[in-house]
C-alpha cells in the first residue's frame, strides 16, 4: 500500500509556477521543505502505530510512502 500527502492547491500552484519560470521563489522552497517534513512525520507516525513504513523510492511520486504489514 502507498500513502501520499499533498499541500494545498494554492501552494502547489505557486510552487509549480515558480519552477516553470526558472526562479527559486520562497513558495517553491517552502513547498519542498513542507513536503519532506510531512513525509518524514507520516513515516514516524505509521511506524509508531506498528506499521512498516518507508520512502517508496518512486521517481514519479518522490514523497510517496510505502506501507507494509503491521509488526506482530
């Protein structure tokens, strides 16, 4: 199973516009930081609940989380 989290559409739209323009805007930096932080936090929460969770290592969805069987 895979889990993902998304920012608000407005932040995502600002980040995409910044990326397309070739500029490193504060919105783009915030988007990157927030997404990485949330991925790490979600992995830790899932692990604390007994799930095997890790970065899915998916180039097409870089912040996806792979969730496997619960620990017994």
